[in-house]
C-alpha cells in the first residue's frame, strides 16, 4: 500500500515583514469571530476553517441561541428573531408551567439555553467593534455556519462592509451576494440537476433552492469542513497511545449516527449491521463501536446486546472521554452509517478504508453525496463480506485546506491577508 500524505494546515508565511504584505498594516487579518448555532456539526466546520487559516488562537466565539424545551422544539422552522418574540409573548400569556389536574407538567415554553461562557451573537455590536478597531487591529474575519446564523452574519457584512470579510458555511438558500464567500458541499446544488428536476412537481420547482448555479463567491466542497488534519491526528495519536496502541490489529472503528428525514433507519439497520459485523469478525482482531447523541436507544441496545460479551469488541458508553479523535488516528478501517456527512468527511480525510452502511436508504441530495464518495473511491458500501486486514488507498478528501486556500486567494484580491 502506498503511503498517504495527509493534508497539512496552510502555513501562509510570506517571509516578509507585515508592512510589506498585501494591504500593509491595515490589510493584515489578525483575528476572527466564529458565529455558531449550538449544533456541534455546524460549529465544528467554522472552527475547522479558522484552524486551517492559522487563527485558532486568535478568535472569539459567539452563538445564536433559540428558546428550547416544550413547544419550542416544533418551531425550528421559524426565523430566530420571530421565534424569540413568540417565546416572550407566550411566556407572558401562559407562564412558564402548565397545570394539569393540579400538577405541574412540562412547560410549553422554556428559557433560552446555551453555554454561559459563550456570548450571544449581536450583529450591531460585532459590526461596531469591527469599525472601531479597524485602524488598530485591521480587518475582521467572520465565519458562520448554519441557517440560524445567516441573519447575523449578513447584517454584519451590511453594517461594516469595508471592515469585515464574511464567510458563510452551508448554503444560505438565497441572496448569496450578502456574503463575501459561501462555502457549501456540491450536493447542495443537486436540485439543479436533471435527475432532481424530474422528482420535483412543476408547481413546486420555484420554491426549491438553490435556483441558480454557484456564483463567483461560492466555493464547493465534497463534504463537510472539520478539524481533522495531520497535526490533529498526530496529537490524538499521542493522547490516545496508551489506550489504543496496544490493541491487536487490524482495528475496525464503527461509528453509528442517527436516522434523519433523508436517511431513515431503525432497528432493522442495527440488526443488519450486527449480522455484517459478526461475518467479518474473523478478519479483524479489535472492534470499537461508538454512538452519537442522535443514536436511538433501540439501535444502540441491539448492538450492545449483541457484542457486549465479545472480548474483541469495545463499546464506548458515552461516560468516559470521547475517543473519536483517537479512533480516527489509530483505526485501520471504518464502518460508518450513511446519515452523517460530518463523520464520513472526517474519516475520508484520513486515507484509510471507509465502509458505509445504509447509503441505499438516503434520498435527495444525500444520495448524491453518497454517490460522489463512491465515484471518488474514498468510500465503499459495507457488505459484511470484507476482509478488514486487506487495506486499500485513495486520495484523501482535503476540503478544509482547499477552502482555506480559497479564502486566502479572495482576501488577496481585496488587498488583505491572514497574519499569524
């Protein structure tokens, strides 16, 4: 097997004093702001891009938070600002708790939740800070990801257009000119393909986004951005050495996500996975299984019941420290459920064999994503007939580094550059 060269974070050092770089002192970007939405998958993409740009130690984190609990769980389709107003009004009218037969039950509406050490994203405040500190600290890089962050990041761009560079990760659906750059997977443009158009009733086509091909400010990736590069894997390999290095090889890591509307599954897939894993047990000497927060109990219980007594198999219980990065560093191969674009993108950046279970259940653009992985040779369907000891190689996905390079080129056109 030929050696795999993993993606390195861009160095970006020009060898010249800052004053001679493009844009001089006023064109050096020394800081970044990340705007999150409270979901690890989205926020990890922003953190990964900032890391690849060399600003991981020079960023501030803000978050757009929604009210949580009770009926709020049904209002995620409502714009954040309207959602908060509805929550406030209903609290005033109904109160925090509802009485049923004289007893308190789950509140219809509950308080906004979020980490206490993360600031609430306020576009006016961030834009004002960018304008007032521009002469001293230079331009401000703003990186946001997820639907709930769109209104904040676009407002920052509108309020301080000469002082910020705004990157929106994941497709904002409309008015892409509100941002300096949009970074999104190719499968987000699946609705424009002839195959997709055939699936959409003609009277609904005007409502399906995106409606236009990608413009000049759009950067297309294969999968999701993330933090997995060679430096991160080396660090994880060291941190998990004592626990994972002694394991008999080959080591197979199984990552189980959770069903989605476009990739549905339940106990049937868990039973199928258990059968397939039993069939390939002979070819691997160690198996480690991890579940995500989205994994239904009916799925995890089947796998726990099947393998809890097997000495070859370790199942992470969610209590000890998360072994995810250690698994990426030490695994010889992966089996991953098709629902998680993030987990697949990370595994396919290691250059190690990746097998996918449940891809045939995916629909719409997520089926297109699975197809693209197989066409590129970075993933194969899991059949239960594999010999895990037989490795195969491919050119690893390098989306995060490539996206960072595109940001650097766009900044250069504006006379700006990243200063580390």
